[in-house]
C-alpha cells in the first residue's frame, strides 16, 4: 500500500513539474526538465538561455526572429512626435549583437561592414558608418510614446477612466510593469486614436520601457509573444478595446545625431525644390523693388527738367 501511494505521489509530482516547466513569456521557447531550463535558438546550434519569469529582452527576441525568418518559420508581418528629438524605428528588424544580460551592444553591424549606434531599444540613432565607427555608450530610452488605434465600437467610449484602464492593462499583461510610469493619455474619438506617454526618470536603469513596448507591438501587429495568445485589450467600463494599429516613438536621454546624408532621394528632392522656390521668390521681390526704384528716379529727373 505504501509503495502504491509513493508511486502515485511521484507521478503527481512529475506531472506538476511538467506543467510548471514552461515559458509563459515566449511561445517559441523550448523547456527541459530536471532541472527546468528554457532556451531559444538564435543561430545554428546556438541556444540562448531564458529567464521566463520576466519579459524576454528585446535583443534576444530579435535574434530569435532573424533565425526563424532564415528558416522560414513564422516571426512577424510586415499622434505626432512627443518632442522634436523623438524618432521611430524605420530600419526594422536586424540580427543584433547582445550583451550577456540581453541589452543591445551600443554598436551594431548586422554581420556587415556597415555599422551604426543604437539606443537601449536597439533602434539606430546615428548615421551609418564603417567598422571604425565609435559608439561610446548605450544611450537609454527614458520615454516612449505609443499611438494606438482601436477598432470601431458599438457605443461611444467614456474617456473618464481611460488612463486607469490602460495603465492597469499594461501592469497586468507586461510583467507587473509600474503603471505609475503611464504619465499621460490623450484620446481622439473621431480618429479612434489613443496616445499613451510612458516615462521613467532620467538615469533610472531598473525599468525597461522598450521591452514592454516591443511586446505590445507584437500584440497589436501580429500575434502575441506570450504562450497565452490573449492580446492587449484594455477594458473601459464594459467595453474591450481591440487595437488595430500601433506606432512607437522613442525619446532618449541624449538627442540622436542623424544628418542630411541619411535622407532619402525623394526627401532631399523636396527640400531642394522648396529651397529653390524660396530663392526664386526672393530674387523676384528684389528685382521688382529695383524696377520700382528706377522708375521713381526717372520721374524725378523729368520733373526737374520741366521746371
């Protein structure tokens, strides 16, 4: 009898262990027992160990996405600036170099001879250069502006509790994220646009806004990274807000250093046309005033001769 009970308890314990050894924060992870350990492939026969008790660092996620894309596996589908120095991620995904703790290395080259400097979100913040480019530090992103567009609603949305609903949803879904960092929320009901400003004090390094923003991007743009496939859907009153679009702006502790050479040909052409138009307008004004002055002088001379 005792042996039978021991076997039952052992089987129960093994079953419980099997249930708990999962990675709830990343659906692509592979977990093994004794002891429980979860990893993700980021290259050929290259595994990255994960801490599944928290959000997986964005750098590890991007490496895993690039590897999965090369293998033909599923990865992703293809309000204005908060301040003048804010910028969006126009370069998209690349194969990053990560520190051991999952932070991006300040200098990225994507396995090419072309390099650039990134912020803590892994987003390029300088012009591209060669291998000799110097990136002295990983500049921290302390403010993200998230622009969300929700799907049409059957009844108008009450905005009174919108900030609380958004902050609670972020807190619950993204690793108990500090909802006090949800600084301000603006809402345009006609455009169905919600603008969420999430900030942390400059110099603070414990919180990572960029991981939260990246997980939210996945929730809205494609499929959730979580094992649980529920999406980011705040509840305001009795209504769930289903999001259909998202755009993220990044504001760093130091302004980016982009220059004109990174502008596309179309943008440069527009700038040139505008400048030429302004110059042409100034020249027309100058010659018009000059002709008027000449007529006035001639009229004075004729008047003197008659006298």
